[in-house]
C-alpha cells in the first residue's frame, strides 16, 4: 500500500512539473510598438476607460469604466489583430493595481491628456542586454 502511495505522489509531482518545463505558448500581439523614449518608460498619455475589460491572460490588465490609465506604449497594429496599448492603472482608489503594467484594447479608452508624442518605433522582441 505505501509503495502505491509513493508511486502516486511521484507521478503527480512529475505531472505538475511538466507544464513548468514545457511552458505555455502565447501568440505575439505585434512586432513593433510606439514609445516616447527608447525604453518605453515615459508616459505618453492619460486615458479614461469607456467600458469594463476583463483580461484574457497575464499580459493584459483589467480595467473598469471610468478608470484612468497611464499609457507607456502603443502596439503597431498588424493584420488580423486588434490595437492594444500598454499602461498602468492610475488613482488612489485603485492602489492594489498601481504599478501593474499590461495591455488593453485602445478602442475601449479615450485620451484625456497627451504628455508627449509616441514617435519612436521599437521592436517588441527581447533585446540582448550587454554589460557596460
């Protein structure tokens, strides 16, 4: 009996580790993005959500109607894809979400204030960082 328990525990452990090894493939949203600077850290604009949005996965953020969001980059729309912007929630009543950056559909927000133009085109691929 104890041998069966050990075998079951071992098989369950291996089964739980398998997704960690293989990972989950997610479709790329775009190849390029527009930013105000080379690192996409400066705020482009402040927008207000016109509708609620429930994030489909960890790349996106949930937004509620009326919520203010800082925008840091705008994905360059590609064929058959929606237009998404990257931003973070703004305001004291959303403290638990502040600092969380994620994508949301640009069609669900209206720009309230433009801080600077997003005129730098940056690839969305991971760059190799070199040590100084």
